[in-house]
């Protein structure tokens, strides 16, 4: 498709398990972002990839969170030893540079 | 510490009237501002933006005003329509700063009644 694709759309996991969320950005977009939206909260910045530069990881809430972007395209957000407070919608976005972002529909994570 | 603040979590407006959504920011390095709109179960979509060299940008029913001295921007929707009911996020970045992420506010839920 032409838009940002995220998978899975829904993930239910048990506390303590690891999860991986995938993002396929729009082809050619150099910037890729991960945000999360917890219940009743806004869009919380997690991590940002821009071209070949070192990623901006300043938004990652703990060392249980990590992300990779392979080949400048697909990105995977990994959450280790999930906790209930990790439950949220995880949104990926891409753009040509900073500015207008194109978001995916999100991956809803529920940690039981 | 929130760099982008939307102090009104919700706003209710009648169809045909003006909707005004407000946003304040604290980081003086921000020079590019955007509004995004989000429907339930969908990702946010870009609505309108403004650079700090302007104080107003208009696109159809949507106008964004920027007051740099007050570090305040607002989105005006005139006339409001029921289809405008959504969550509106204000976002900011330093456009000329490579590697600067887009920072969002917590959003304002707009409800337009017919």
C-alpha cells in the first residue's frame, strides 16, 4: 500500500513477555518516528530515526524499550519484559524530513 | 516537562459556529508548528502548519494563528461541521534543526453538534 503500515494491529500479551511491533514506512521517507498513546493521554514521543544519523532515543521510557531501523526502511520496536503500564496504542509515522508526518493506524498493545 | 501544552481536553461547539483550539509551547527553539486531526481507531492526519516567519496561515475553513511573543498558537475552524468532531493535536519542531523530533500536545477533543 501507499501508506504507513503497522503490524500487528492488536497484540495481547502476558506481563513479563517480550513483544515486537513492526512499521513499514512510506517508500522513500527518510524520517521514521515511534509514538505511543496511552488511555486518555496525548502522543508521547518515543524514538526518531532520520536517515543515517544516530537515532534520537530521548523519549524511550526505560531500557526495556528499543528500536531498530534496518536498511533505512522497516523499523521494529521491541518491548522486553512487558508491564501493564506499557499498554497503549503504538503509532509509527514517516516523513521526508521533520514536518508533515504520515501516521500508520497503530498497534494496540494490551498487557495482562 | 511538557513542551507543548493543550490545556483544554475538550471543546463542544454547535454546527456552523467557530471552533477555537489553543496550544502553548515553552521551547523558544520551536519554529514550525502543525495541527493533526485524529479519528478513533485511525492514525493522526496532517491538517495545517505554520512557520514562525508567519503569524497566520489559512486553508479553507481552517486557519492557524501564531503569536511568537506569547508562545501561543490557535486553530480556528469556521464554520464547524459535525465531521470535524475528532481529537486535535498541536505539534512543534525546530524545522531547521536536523534530527529534531516532532513534539505533540495531549490533544483536544472537539465535538460539533448538529
